C-alpha cells in the first residue's frame, strides 16, 4: 500500500513524509481536546491520560495551564485521538512496515509552547524493551507548523541501520522527565523536518532524531503514535515504574 517513493525513502533514510495528510479540523479538534484535558485534570485522570510538566517552565507564571505542560500521554482510546489511531489511512501506512496484525501502543501530544525545551538526540527504541524489538513505527503529526524557530524535528537519515546507542540523561540541569541523549554519534548530516499543520512523518524507531527548543512566541504542537506487531512482548513494566504503553488492536488480518 506504500508508494515506491515512500518505500524507497523508508529503506534508505528510515522515514517518509506525507504532506497534507490530516485536515485543519482534525488538528484543531486535537488541540481543543488536549487543552480541555489539561484544564480539567480529573477528566484527564478518568480517561487514563498522564500529564508531564515542562521543566523549563517550572515555577514560572503562565497564562494558561497548558503553557506549563510538556506532553500528555495515553490518549489513543479517547475521541479524536482514537479515531486517528485507527483510521485506515494511518494504519495503511504502518501495517506494510510491520505486519498484517498491528497494535497502537503509545500516544503522546507534545505541546511545545513558547520557551519549551526540545528533546535531544535519541532513538525511540531506547524506550521500547520489546520482544521482538522491531519493527516499531512512529507517526508524528504536525498539529501546528513546525519551523526552525519553534523547534521542529531533525532527523539523521540512514541512522535507522544503527543499533540502539548508549543514551545519557539529558545534560541540562532539571531536564524534562524521560529525556535521554546520544552523545557517541556524529549527527552533522542531520536534516530539519519543516512541516505545515496536517503533515505527517512516519519513522523507524531506530532513526536518530531530536527537536530543538521553541524560541518563538507561539506553540509547536504535535501528536505522536507508535505501532508494533500484535503479540509483541512488552517488558516495559519491568523497566519503568509507571508504564505509558497501552496496547490496543489497530488492525487484524
Ligand atoms: O516533537 C518533539 O519535540 C520531539 C518528539 C520526539 O522526539 C519523539 O516523539 O520521539
């Protein structure tokens, strides 16, 4: 179901993009829903969502609660997020890279409001102690524009062929929870991924990527999902105290 160009980019570069994938109404519905959840933490808890504060704003006076939030996880059973996770157009992109039977196991909305920190160079598989370990596919939807100034993603094409490197804790004092970085690999050949709202990036969980800080005065929001084969053994509960993964069938057969 992938085009020749998508497959070639996947094989050679470890990712492909689909511009104009989601409508403006989907992007604004996502942003409205997460804003409601962050402003109503009881509702967020009731649906099992998990809110991660933005450390670079710790203690700062903010206008709105969401301005002090980095990410909100575990959204893929909820409303517009579930609809997107299960949409045939999305699953058609990931299933050929994984297996006919596919689960969505992780979802996160990244607010990245003005002044928020970027996430340093990493490979997502660091966070996924699975058997089998691969394939795992990430889907990154630009909910707002992603620019150099507001902290777009940067990817290192071809790095999906690397094993999972050692990662050290993000070296910035008081860094965001869960941020680790690769310091043993040359990333000089990386490319920024500039996106308009609704553009989609599909990427391998071994692809090295990072995002930079949001130095603009606006938000750079994204919705990210991860997919793997149904039946994958997830050893996360043995590794982390509060697992964020929630395995849900996305396609069978
Ligand atoms: O969007 C960002 O700022 C970072 C996202 C990222 O690195 C990830 O989803 O693994």
